[in-house]
C-alpha cells in the first residue's frame, strides 16, 4: 500500500537506483478450442487416431496419383522438421526472471488479441459460409458438371467445405506464427547476452518453424481436397467429371484463405501501428524517454503488435497468396490441357503442388544453413546479420533453380511439344529472378547502408516537415522499379509460354497464360525462406524491447538493436515480395476468371473491352476502392492511436511516480 502511495506521489527517488523487478502477471494461457480438444484426448488414443488419419490420407492419395503421395510425404516431413525446430528453440533458456515476466505479458496480450479477433472472424466465416451455400444452390453449373452428375447441391456443399477448410487453415497458420514468436523473443534476448550469432540463429529457426507450417498447410490442404474430390466423384471414370474440371471445385479454399487474411491483416495492422504511434508520441516525443523504456505504459502493446501484425497477419497473408496462386495455376493448367487435348493432363494440373513441395525442402535447407559459432561471444565482432541471411537466401535461390528445372522436366514433358518443358523452366527462372530482384530493390530502399535511408535521415536534421516530405517522396519513388520488374516478368513469361509449342485444335499457341502462372510459381518457390526472414523481424524487435525493459547491459542492447535494424529490412522485403507475387497472381486470377466465365457461358472470353461504358466504370470503381479502403484503414489507425496517447498521458499525469520509480506498477496496469 505504501508502494502504491509512493508511485502516486512520485516520491521514489532516482529511476536508475530502483531495482528492476517485475511482477508475475501471467494469466492462464489461451489455447484455441480445437487444440484444447486434442490435448484432452489420451496420448495413445491420439497417436492411433493420427496414424489412422495419415493412413487414410495416403490411401486417398494413392487412389488419385503417385504425385499426390509425393506431395503428402514432403508435407509431413516438413511438419516433422517444424517440430524439430520448435524443440530446438524451446530448449533454449529464457534468461533471468525479469525477462521471462516481460515475455509473459507480451504473450498475454498477443493471445488476448488473437482470441478476440479470430473469435469474431470465425463467426463471420460461418455466416458467410451460409450465404455461399445459398448462392451456389441457385447458381448454374457447367454442362460438364451436369453431365457427370455434379449438380447444384453437390457443388454448393463442396464449395462451402472448401471455404471453411481454407479459413480454418489460414487461421491456424496465423496462430502458429504468433505462437512461436511470443516464445522465441525472450530466448533471443537471453542468447544475446552470450553470443550475437546464437541470437540470430534462434530468431531464424523460430521463423523457419512458422514458415514450414504455413507453406505446408497451404499445400497439403489443397492436395487433400483435390484427392478427396477425385476419389469421391470418381473423376475420369466413364460418365463422370473430367480431371481438367476438378480444379474449379477448389476455389472455395482460396476464398476462405483470402477472407481470413483480409481481416487478419487489417486488424493486426491497425493494432500494431496504433500502439507504435501512441508509444512513440508520448514516450519519445513528449517525455523524452528511450524507445521500449519500461516506464512507458504503451510499450507492451507495441511489442504485442509486432506479433499480431507482423507474424500472425503476415503468415495468413502469404498463406492466402500461395493458396490463390496454386489454385489459379491448376485451373489454367487444366484449361490448357483440355484445349491441347493432352492424353495425361495431371502433370500440368498438379505441377504447382510439386513446386511448393520442393519449396519446403529447399527453404528448410536454407534455414539450417544458418548456424551458430562455437567460440562466439558478446565481445567478439558481430557479423552483418543481413549478409548471413542473404547467404541463406542465395543457397535457397540456387536450389530453387535446380529443383524447378527438374520439376518442369518431370511434370510438364509431353510428346505433343517435347521442348515445352524447357520454355516453362525458363518461365520459372524469370519468376525466381523477379523474386530476387524484389528482395534487392526492397533492401536498397529500406536498409540503413544505402543512400535512400541515409538521405531520409539527413532530411530529419532540418525538421519534421522536411522529413515527412522526403519520406513520402521516397515511398512514391520506390514503386517504380518493382512495377518495371513485374511488367518485364509478365511479358517475358507470356512470350516464353506462347513459344512453347503447345497449340489448340486450330493450331493457335495457347501456352502464354500458363507461362505467367509458372513464373508466379517460380517467384513463390522460395516463399518458405522469405517468410522465415519476415518472422525474424518481429522476433528480433521483441527481443530488443525485452532487453531494454529488463535493463540489460549496453553490449547486449547493441546486439539486439542491430538484429532489430536488419529485421525492419527483412519485414519490408517480405512485404515487397508479397506485393510482387500478388501482382503476378492477380493476372492469373483474372485469367482464371475469364476461363471460368467461358466454361459457364460456353462462349470464348478472350479479352475485356474497356471501351464499353460499364467495363470502364467498373475499372474506375475498383481503383476508387483502393483509396477508400486505405483511407478507412489510416483513419482507424489514427483514432486508435489517439486513444492510446490519451491513456498513456492519463497514466503519466495520475501516477507521476512512473517516471522516477517502479516500472512493474506501470507496465501491467
């Protein structure tokens, strides 16, 4: 009671003289319902159920194609790999008690946000699933579906199940990303007291765990749906659906993933930016205290935002990008195979699953290539973390080129066009080069070593106004090179596809669209490692906050500051990578949409005429929505940041002892 009065009155003496003690405020850990159900089952029973499930999955895969069995095998191995990475990370120590207590508070906030947001999303998903069911019950089906006995009710059921599974997997991917980040941050902080390289290795492997699960779930989810529908509907048997029509039934999965990713990105982004703005405006600007200072009441919210905005939201975002790219490429592959009258179209349809299966393998190798050094210490010179991460990415890129070439020869070789696989391999190389270019462009505009960031820092020396002007101009300028790269990639891949030798019945080349699909696959063929670098960023940021709040020696803070600076670059790199892949995927989605319209209308739709008033107005409205939604998002961040600022100011005014006394009574109340 006396301590509380001292905090209120500010009579605690010098802040630097106070002991760094933190109360144990850990609440009961939150676990999603599905995990609570699984944890309540006897271990032996759960193990038997797991074996039976895996046996059923492999049986369905074997009844479908040997390629599906290969995909299942790689995905399960990647999940085992992620379990190994988890055990390795969690085996590291959490450091002194004050570090663990701060980490517990961050974990509480992240799990509370996840429970609130995803609880709302799940209710909305169920409601939307009912709407989709009603729409598909009254929606016309294709002549091929009617002929094979796949009526409206079956199509509606399949679409709703696919939608819910996509939403579930996307949510699980986001939860996994958040789960590991809130446990790895304190271990990175503790490792920084011993070795800079060890701290880097822990952060990378924690990010690698999330990446393997996100990519693996996207691939295995689509593969399970494909194999299940293949067996259930008796695809390619007399009087049944053709395999080229099957990918059209998977669109619900991508829609479910997009639905969750949209709200995860918006909700997490608003939270993290509002908390960041609120903490900096009051703490650094008004009170003049350092960033992540334990006396700032908004610091924990800021650190929570790194997990829910950059880990959970980015995991759901890339999950959606990968799922949409796979499904759209499968649709285009099926359509092209049908028009070319290929005897075995399964290679062109299942090619995206094989590419991303190899992605899991090569990204795992890239993550494991980053190792600690035996004799590293805090006093030893710190290697450039970005150079180490770049080395791992270079290894992944080289392996991606090799595996992509092998995949095209294995899956895309056809007697009708013996050299087509080589053209598509070059399309994949275009995509891989595009991904590498995006990484370098983003690094150039966001890394403190290069001129853009240095010129922005120089602009800060003359005031806030010049800093804002320079920042906005730099942001606008940074869009030019990515757009040029994407434009060259689309045109190059389309040309390579058109000259592949695949023609329709009239002799017209039709491989262009599939060439752009292959380029998109090439760009996302290293998605696992890129997502690892993205997860590294918020984990390193959290580690720096924990080190600052627990008042560790300056040498430790220097290490986490360097990791944090590199993490900011890797987060920006992943955003650029995601935007670039989304631009290529949007071209695929539009093409897939045109193919589906052609299938339903029985009329070829090869172009969209913008001279038609309705089409032109639709383009204007679509462009307007970008600015409108951006304005709403910025407005939400501004309103929330105002609430954070007002709350922090209130605490500083009502509890003046915060500035001179005990951080434990400031952080958690």
